[in-house]
């Protein structure tokens, strides 16, 4: 089984809808991240969490919110989706004990019409 | 956060060595240099990292300049499976910033 899983893998939604993307990990890592990737570009950090009670904004947090429900679960929400949030979304985990190497999920492809 | 400069793209022949350069002239003394790669339609995966000394692992070698302002990822024998975007990331246990990376094309 994969160490980092993301659900759903693909989602098509309409402008104005609320969307939640979920991430689960079995690596026992404290740190979790959400990134977004637009076509032909690198990843940009949306939010990150260094433990269950810690939430931090990344480069592009506007229009997004997150919830760290447990050590293993980190959810990303789009309260009112807009077309320019169409992108590939990746969740990642890491542990500072293990040089903070990041382990990524398979990604969620989100299309906002 | 240190900025990086990498070629947009490079090309290699299969089974030949590939040297992927990265300039990180503003790197701080405590930043590690991490390399990740992203295969088509997948999330990034860790390749290698180092601080000052050159490093080797089963995937690649990392050569770090003495002044730490640049580094080179070395794939000793490129395979078709190595075709990916390679990211060089100075990191200090805070947060990762992925630039645009180098897209490596491997020709059979």
C-alpha cells in the first residue's frame, strides 16, 4: 500500500462549489504539506503543518484552508472554487529526524469549470 | 530563501552520463542542497542531498562546489526511466521551494 494517499484522484467541479481534498499517510511523520502545480511549472506551497496543532501559510494560501485532523490526516479545502484553481494538487509528508526528506502522494487533478 | 538557477532543459543519450547543474549563489551556510525529480504524471521523489561533501547513493551522485554556490547532480548512466524534471532545492528544515527545474530528455 502507498505511504501517502490522496483522495479523490480526479475531480471536476463548478465555480463556487466547496471542495475538500484529503491526504493520509502511514509513515508516522509529523510534517505534512499541500502543494499546487500548474502546467509546465514547479510546485508551489499552499499550506504546511509541522504537527497536529501547527498550521502555517505557504506562498499561495489565499482561497484555500486546511485542517490537520490527526497526525496522519491533512485536508485541503477550497471554500468557493474558481477556475484559476484548476491545477494538480500534491500532498507530502516529512520527518526532521530523517533529514526532512519529502514523500509525495500521487496527486489530485482538480478542474474547476 | 536561496534562489536557484537551472537550465530549462537538457538532453542525453541512453547509457551515457548526465551532469545537471544548479546555481545557488545565495545559499546560506546551514542550507542543505536537496535534489528531487518528478517523473511524468507523478509526484516528486527524493534523489539525493548534501551539505558540503560530495555524496553518492544508488540513484545518483551529488558534487558540491567548494564555495557551495553551485552543485551538480550526476546520473552515471542515464536510462529512459530517468526522463523527468529535476529540481535543485536549498533547504534548512523550514520549507521547500521548488523552482521550475530542468527537464531531462533521454534519447534511446
